[in-house]
C-alpha cells in the first residue's frame, strides 16, 4: 500500500489530540517513538481517511488503538467497529489494548506488538 487518503480538515484536531494525550497514550508513545520498537517508525494521532488513529506504522500497515472506559459504551463501541472495518478494507491491521492494559501490563502489550512484527516479518501478514 503506497498511499492512504486522509481528510486534511482533521489535521488541526489531530495536533490537538497529540497535545492532550492520555497517560496510557504517553506511556505507549515512549516505547514506540523514534524507532524504539524494533526500528519501526510509528506516528501518533495519525489521520487516515476520515479518522484519527492513536498510533500508526506505515511499513507494517498497523494501527494501534488504546481504548479507555468510554469505549465500553455501546454507541462508541459500534463506532469503533465501523471505523476499524473501514480502515481494514484499506489493508490495515489493528491491535487494540485497554487503557488499563497499557498502564498495568506494558510488557504484555509490547510483547503482543512484537509478536505482530514477528508474523509480519515472516511474511504471514504481508
């Protein structure tokens, strides 16, 4: 995949989200930034299509989302499902973690991301 469309009007909102990150987003970003995750570059609060995702790695076609308590509400959950489905149709893969997982079990979160990378590198997800 060479180009993903994005809604330019979301650029400013994306910047605002980066400046108002949750604690779990900050904690995970510390582990993903500057190629810290096995040399792969991630962006945070990245605009993809008409959506903004928490983290995105272009090379891996991977979106990582952190879901807080608000994602337990039915309307938010249904929105997440539709959004994820639309982005998966563009060839993207998703990993979802709860806010609590990131805060309390960072090593397990990083291991799951690493397992995804292992599979991708082995050609299973290309």
